[in-house]
C-alpha cells in the first residue's frame, strides 16, 4: 500500500512538472512567433524567402489580413501588418 501511494505521488509530481513547463514555453514566445502561430491558425498562405545575405522574408496572407516579417542577418526584425477591410 505504501509503495502504491509513493508511485501515485510521484506521478502527480511529474504531471505537474510537465504542465508548468508547457505554460512557461507559451509565455516565452516572441511577438514574431505569436503572429506566425496566429496566422497558421487562421489558415494563411505562408511564403518564406531567404537571401544570400542571410536576410529572411516571411509573407503570410488570409482573405482579410496580410503580414510581412523581414529579419536581417543581424537578427533585427520588421513586422508589417495590413488589414484588408
């Protein structure tokens, strides 16, 4: 009986640890990652281009929204959001 109780308590501890890690990961998303996730959830067409210079351009479109994210080789990002009303 004591062994069963220890296994149960260990399982609860492990489950709690995994749940708290998952919540932290969600909070640590950058603005850029949040926008990409939001557009994926909306079913956007996503195009990614990478230049020879190390620049990355991401273009995402839905029927009512267009988002462009440009990241240069230094890691600086520019985000442009157009709402098509």
